[in-house]
């Protein structure tokens, strides 16, 4: 039997793809899949009790509270999950001498730099969600050196993000098929990244010993509006699509205008596996089509 890897948030968007990637690879690692029913990251006793079962060698934390606008008015829950949670996990991993892999976000940056952020750039979040995620990173760094903090951007996966319904790609496709007029912000630049590709990268990184902070996104950049246009182009759809500003969108929380991440540290190790964001989107759409076919076949009445 190989090493035991615990995945926290195993039924979420990224967690589901972590499970799917490892299962498909038939690798030597054994997975322990933990959901909110199994572990409460805000409670240190719950965290220690859940992780002591099997004593995993690697813990991957995908849990987060990321309803960005809601957090502005009520940051308490976000700080419990995004700061106290990582702190508790770092303490439990220290007890077990386990490696902690923690997923963070481009929202720890202000977006004022105007060119891709590298891992050594100082954090400067512009909203409460970003503040909570930056504080969670700091808690881990201060408590347990055997960690990987993995920042990504614009995530979308087959499972969809917990608490938000469908991901951005599926939302765009649904609105287009319903014949709706669609307005998408054109003044936020980022790099959309499929969770399947990020999951593969996390497992590659987990086999290394160069602990620290890593940016992990697809290559290139686009606005949300450009991303939407590419979705429709690849899907062969032509909805009424128009750009809008962030202020016109009615967003409550400020967003970084430019939060593109440079995978500098992954490149330094020679293990940057990410495709362009366009190729990542094509792969996702193909995988989603196959996934729908499999679901339809599974639920089809017998002949």
C-alpha cells in the first residue's frame, strides 16, 4: 500500500476532480475522502479526530467559504473557514508530521500591479474574502513548514462550486440556450483554470519536497467577457453577448482588475503542466459532453 492522502472537501468542485484524477490514474496512493459530515475545519478537536484515522501522510485542503459579495456584510463565517480552518489543519498536520497542501486564490492580490503576479509579490487584497484567504496562508506559514500553498484563478469543474450552483461555463451555456441576453464584465483580467488540470498539478507537486507557495493556473489571460465569448465560440452558440464594467454588474465587493498569476515556482522545478486557458476550456467542454452522455446512459430505461 502507498501513502495515504486525505482530501478535505472531497465532494466539492476541486475535490471531486482530485478524487477522479487519482482514481483514473490507478496510482499507488490511497485516498481518504472527507466531506463536511466527516470533518469541521473550524473545530480543532474535529480536525484532529478526523485526521488521526489512518494518519495520512498528505492532507489536501480544498475547503473554503467563497461567496465574495456575501462575505463583505458578514465576514465571520469566512474568517472561521478560511483562517481558523487552515490554522487547525496546520496544527493537526504538525501532530502527524503530514504535508499540508492548501488551495488559495488570486484574490489575495489587489490587481494594481498590471502584470502577472509571482509568488514573492506581497499580498494586498481588496475585499474581505481576499483578506481571509491571505490570513489563512499566513497562519499556515507561521505554524507548519511542511506545506504547499497553491494559488489558482477562475476555477471551474464538472462538479460545480459548492454554495454557488453551476460554474461560470455552465451558467453561460444555460443562459445562451435559454435565449437570454448576456452581459459579462470586461474589466477583470484573470486566467480561467479547469479543476481537473489543477488536480493533476497538485498531485505532481505533492511528490516534491520543495515546500512553499506556488501559483498554479493555465497559461495566458483574458477578461470574463472574453472567456464567455470563447465558451460560445467553442460550443457553436451565438447569444446576445455584451460587455459591462464591474460597477455596472452590481457587485458588492471590490474585485482585483488584474489578477493573472505567473507559475514561476512551478517552472523553476520544471513541473508546470498547465495548457493555455483556451485549450483547458476545450478539454473541459469535451469532458463535460462525455460526462453527460455517461449520466444519460446510466439513467436510461432498460430495453
